[in-house]
């Protein structure tokens, strides 16, 4: 799926630290835990809680965040719609990776079982 250059550029500049608290709030509002969120993020990126805290403190952009990540080999199995975009159709790698993360957070918040989230 084609996105606008402006849409893609916003992820280059947006910091992970600015979004991470929203991920936590979202899953906790739906009865899930921060530990479950951390498990999902670690599965996708390889970052444990200590490394995530370092990245938050460093105030890295999503571009830097995903440059340093080791994306799970099954990440391409993440499919579906998030924010009006089908993640499997996104062409820009950074935008796709951010939307992978958004999709996993949504699945966790919506009660999908962990074994299905962690494909």
C-alpha cells in the first residue's frame, strides 16, 4: 500500500519514548500488563526491558529504534489493518515496522492469545 512521503517521514522524526507510555496505557486499560507488552516488544525487536529503558532515556527516534532492532524472522507474518493501512502492503520499511509494532500492541490490547500474537 502506498503511503505519502509525509506519512513516512513522521516516523523518522517521532521518538519511541513519546509513544511507549501510550502503548502501556492502552494495554493496561484493556486488562493486560506491562510485562505482556514487554514480551511482545521483545519478540518483535529483540529488546529486553533494560534495553528499552535505555532507548527511552536516549530518546531515540523510531528510525534509530528499528535500525538497532533485530526484527523477528516471523514479523512478515503480521497481517491486517492498522490505522487504515494493511501492514503487509506497506512498502516503506520503517513505516511497516512501526505498524507491525502498533498491530501487535492492538492484538494484545484486544485480548488475542499470546501464542497467536507471537507467531
